């Protein structure tokens, strides 16, 4: 006998997501992912100056602001074939790296860790034993007995008050939770410490971007950062050294805490390397350009189909012609008008809200497809694509993580295990370690270029009178992001954003193929269907961002739906 469970809203994500699963014999037999919100930026942009688009698009979301700003200016620059000064590339790259480091730390600790960590087991822990365990895994100096005891006392005080606050509705005591009290304590202590180190990463974004969220330093053609080594108000020696120190501190946390914690949790839940696979087609784009013309990159891109890592097809550039011609969006099961998949340049976003119907339309997210196929994007895609290409930083940190898991779990962990819920978490930690190393490299590239006497940060754009098209891509924290722009007579004629959570949260397409969220939930075992912790584990592993993923509202202002906020 089957039953349907609705989780609405999914919490500890950005935006509004509903998940429906059909459960049969204590396992998920069917699933639906529904975005329950909408926005209107694409419609607002029509007729505007392309140079202003980035200021609007970073309002897609309150979390992913920087990535949309960057993809937007890149889209305009691609349409104009406009090169970017080397200094601007390095400054942009440092902003993107710092933003991603912040995002990855927050995702694991603040948004996902409580799916695996039982807060109410912490009072039972022995801080001395927890400290000894931590010291056997990492040289991190903040794993002392006293620091762990202080973290434990915080939990005890909250539990004794009877008011658990943000921890109130966790599935504590769930049979799928099985970390020891000491490991739970370690994870919580690092949860608290993570708040400090993600802040340090955001300080870098704010110093280079003028503020965060919603950076202010971008312009089409480069950046607005003034470089003057003798002026404290500009980007000079003092500020550059502050940035280097902050990035080094974040790097230590990632390598000595985050990466170790993910490996330890993975080793203690080895069965989760067999759960949550779903769509094994992977898509990633090259990023972190190394020169003005973006002819070389520090992060590789490519496509893997049906999990065949050996058959990976690389992308040479961030706007590879094959990528540009292969992306379409399907609206068969989304709340929009339309009958056939369209390339984003021809994309239409005309709402047609009908109410939730699992057989018809049930989400404000479209269904992006690559050559007609659903694709999983995100750190897992990037790590697998990089590993297949022999990308040195990817192989270095992937092998390190797999070795840690093997040592702790006493198993032979291979890249094949990455097609899973835990694989996504491992890949995100691997990517964070890679980016932390690359942050130092790009900081040095910027300093060395300035030392040569090059202070250029901007090239002036020139808009043709006719029609041009452009694509701006970025391998964002949640995966492949692309902004597609049509410029006519110097104004925006069409604009579409195909974002990571649109790929991953997509509903079924015209052929009935599930998107990655839905496919990953199939066959997931549930110990207590009335407490679907296992569903949350897999959904959270994607790091959903639904504000980015949904599209638009009726531009005429006609009411489509009314939402009552309690």
C-alpha cells in the first residue's frame, strides 16, 4: 500500500520548495519537486540599457547576488566580444572565490549538518574524548577540551531552557541518526566556528566589491576598483595584505575542519554513498579565466553522460559553441505557456498558473535540458569533470578526501561512490579546498600584474546598432549558471537566466523524464515515513536556491495567486 507525503516548505534552503513523495514499502516510489514562488526580473529588463542589467539580476536572490551580477556582465561582454583587463579578471575571480568559500561553509554547517548531527545527544558527550578524536584527525588548534566543553555547555543551557529555538523541529532521536555523542559535539562546535570563518570570506567580497550582498564594483568591460598602492582609499598594499590574511584563515578552516568533518560524517554513514544518485548526466562550464580574452581557465568544464567519466566531453571555453546550441528550456510541467522547448535566446516566460497537478503543471521552475537530456549541475559535476580531465587540484583534493573516507570507514572509497547524496557533500568540500588554493594563486597573479605597472581595470564597451546575442556563464557554488541576452539597437530585447537550481529542481519534461531532485529521491529508504529525514538529506545535498530558479510573473499585474503569511 502506498501513501503520499508532502513536505512544504523545505526549510534550511533559500526560497520556497515543496517536495511530494509517494512511499511504498518504506521507500520512495515517485517524487515531485515544486517551486512555489515566482519573480519578474527578466520581464523588467526588457528595453533597458544592457550595462544596467547586472544591478537588477543580482536581485534574483539574497544569497546568490554576486554570481548573477558576474554572469550578467559576462553575457553583455560576450555579445560585444569585449576583452577584459587582466586586473579585472583577477579581482572578479577573487570575489567569486571568496563568495563560494562562504557559501560552501554555510551550506554544510548551517544548512545541512543537522540532517546528520543529533543535537540532543551532545549533553552525553565526553569533551576530553571528543578532543582526542579530533586531534587524531586534524591539527586544528580549536579542538581543545575547553573549547568543546564550552560548546557542550551552550547546548545544555538551551536544552534545559525548554526552548530549542532554531533547533526546535529537528528529527532528534531518529533511527537514521547514529553519530556518537562525541562526534555530534565536534560537529556542533565546528557549526559555531563556521559562522566566524564564513564571515571572513564575506569580508573579502565586501572589500573588493564595495559591499555584500549586492556588490557595487562591476561594470561591463571590467571593474570599478581604483588601484593605487599609495592610497588607502583605493586597492593598495594594505588592503591586498588584509585580503591575503583573511583568505589564508578561511583556507585553514576549510582544510583542517570542513574537509575533515565531511569525510568523517561520510565514513560513518557509508550506506549513503549508495543513495541519492538519480541523474548521472553532469554539466560544468570552465571558469576563473586567466587572461584578458578568457582563453585559459583554472577550472575546467565539460559534460558527462550516464555516469561515464571516461567518456567526458570537455568544453574549451566558457561559451563553447556546443553548449550555446544545446541548451533548451521545456515548460510542459511548469506554470508557463508554451508547447515546445526553446533555446534561451528565444525563451518565453508567459505565466499560466493552474494549481498543483502532478500529472500536468506543478512548478514555477522550467525544465532545462542539454541536447534534450536532464543534467545534474553543482560541485559534484565540476569535480567529476575535473577528475576525468586530470585537473591537478581536483585530483589532489578528491584523492585526499577519498583517502580520508577509506581510512576512517575501512573501505576502498573510489570516485564511483560520488554518484550519491554523500558524494555531493564530499564534492562541495573538495571544491572548497580547490578554491582556497586557487585564491592564493589569483591573489598573487593580481599583485604581480600590478607590480609590472599595469593599473588598467576597464575597457569601454561599444554597442552596435543591430542585433547581437551573448551568453555569460559562471560555475557558481550550486553549479552551472548562464545568462542569455539579446541586444537590439543598444537595448535589451530578451533576457533569460538558466540557473543551477533550475537544472536540478526541474520538473518532468515533455518525455516524462525526472529532473535531478526528483530522480535522486527514487528508491530512498525511509525508516519513519512520518519523519522523512532521509528525503531532506538528499534534497539539502543539492543546496537548493529557489529564488534563483523560478522565473517571472504576469507583467500586466493581473493577480495569479494569493499567499497568506501567518
